[in-house]
């Protein structure tokens, strides 16, 4: 007997059904994401107090931390999708991985740039080569590497497999990023939300952060669905273009079955 | 609202995040429309997916 999760996975395995369901879900998802981010911005600028040490620069945290969480979360999604491609050959797994990688690179870039803009007034430096910053920079390069590897091979099936293998090897970076602030002496502060013993941030700052984080996750989910839909359309266009060329080569009319 | 002595860093952070997210969404919409137009053009020439080959009775 199949579980409901298996049912959902197998139902979504059909790209045509995925296109139909995602078209229905996208406006809702985008709207809810925008509402969460708008509410989060209101809380960040009109409700959250300045930090007793960092002053108003703590406002950068409301976009830096969700970007950094997404940078790692999206990589986990890429790795799971890659596993789905290599082990289960799920029809949408490669579509999911390919669509998520540029978005992951974008959010990693945002984590790095907002971190630099937060670091300059607080640490006196835009960049330091400590373990947390350096490991996130390597994650950014890994995302770029995944895109470069995929685009460097003409054989799409081979490119998908090799990219998936690299993505699975690269997952070793995630615990290094997460625990870098504990394993090494870093300028970057240790975890203050996702930690044993619960968050160490006051609710007046934690709530806006969590609202923004939910908004960012929903916004990414909407963007990922859009990117997956685009990739499915791109593959259909490619398949039909090849079919048209082969029919033209065989001297058949365009609409003929061949 | 007073953002303090480091207002420029706060505003720059939010501006960059907004710019990147708006660019991503704009690109995704543009790319989606481009792919849909290409698909429509192919189907208008009579090239159809097997699952839709019978749609027009051909």
C-alpha cells in the first residue's frame, strides 16, 4: 500500500500533471510569499528594536540569515534531486536540480554580499578569511561549477549524471558550513536560532526574522516552480524541433506521424 | 525612522537583495514566455507531442 507521500511523488512524476498543478499553485504561492515578505519588512523596520550592541545594523540580519539558510537549503534540494535522478530516475529530478542551481547561486551571492555589508560596520572589514565565510564562498563556487559542468557537455543525459554526482560529492560542504563556527575560531558569530537549547535571540527580533525566512522560502519555492516549468517547456521545444528536423529530412509533412 | 550611522550599509543590503530577486523573477517570466512562444510556433507548424497529436484530428 502506497503512502500519501509516495502517491504525491508518483502523481507529480508526470510532467504534464506537474505543469497543470504548478500553474494553479504559482499565483497563490507568489501572493503568500509577497505577503510574508511585506509583513516581515514592516516588522523589521517599524517593530524590531535596534540591537543593544549592533544598533540598527541588526536589520541586515533579516535578509542575510534567510539568504544564508536558503543557500544551504537549496543545495540540499539539489543533492536530493540528484539522488532522485541517479537512484530512482524520477522524470522531474533532473529538472528540479537544474532549475535550483542558479537560484542557489543567487541566494549564496546575497548571503555573501549582505554579510560583507554587515561585516564592514561591525567587524571593520568587508571580508575575513574565517571558516564560515570561506566555506560559504566555496559553496558559491560549487554552484558555479555545477552550472559550468552541465553547460560544458553537449550530451544532456551525460551532463545530468555527471552534475548529479558532483552535487552529491559536494554535500560534504553543508556540515562544514553549519559547524564551522563551532569547529574553528571564527569571527562569524555561532548559531543563535538553529541551536541546541533553542534560539538565543529575543522574540522582538526573532519573530521578524522567522517571518522573513518563511517569505524567502516561499519566494524560492515559487521561483523554483517557475524555473522547472521553463525547463520542461525548453525540453519540449527541443524535442519538437528535433522531430521537425528529422521529419523534414525524411520528406514527411510536419503533421505526419513518423 | 532613524537607521543610525550605518544607514548606507543597511539600505545597500536591502537594495541589492531586492534587485537580485526582482531580476530573477523578471528573467523567469521572460524565459517562460520565450519557451511558450517557441512551443506555440512549432505547434502552429503542425509539430505536436505524441500525447497531443490527436488534438486537432490530424
